[in-house]
C-alpha cells in the first residue's frame, strides 16, 4: 500500500493543505462578526461614511473567505484527494 501512497503523496499533501486552509477560513469567518460589532456598531467617534466603508470592507472580506477560501479549498481538496484515492484503487485492482 505504501508504494501506492508514495506515488500520489504530492496530491495527498496538496489536498491536506487545502483542507487545512478551509479550516483556517472557518475560524476567520467567526472573527468577522467581532470586527463588525467592534468596528461598525460600537465604534465611537467614527463618521457614518467611515462606518459604511468599514462595513463594505468587512462584507467583501467575508464573501472572499466564504466563497474562495472555504468553498473552493474544500471542494478542490476533496476532488484532488478523491482522484488520488481512485488512482490507488485502480492500481490495486490492476
């Protein structure tokens, strides 16, 4: 089994790295709500225009983390891992 795993270790490591980024993105998403409360709602002495600008940046960052880092990294990592797993199974059956 290890010679097969060794053959696809690059793909497996890439998939593991992508899934780890997905996990980090999930943790980062939770921080956005803190930044929203602290920097937009409870911010003192900040003009309304600056609050809207900060809110826009937070929304853009949240969407980037959600769609790119979470969805793409999870889906891409899963596909790469599934491909490596299928190649190993095909080699075992050959």
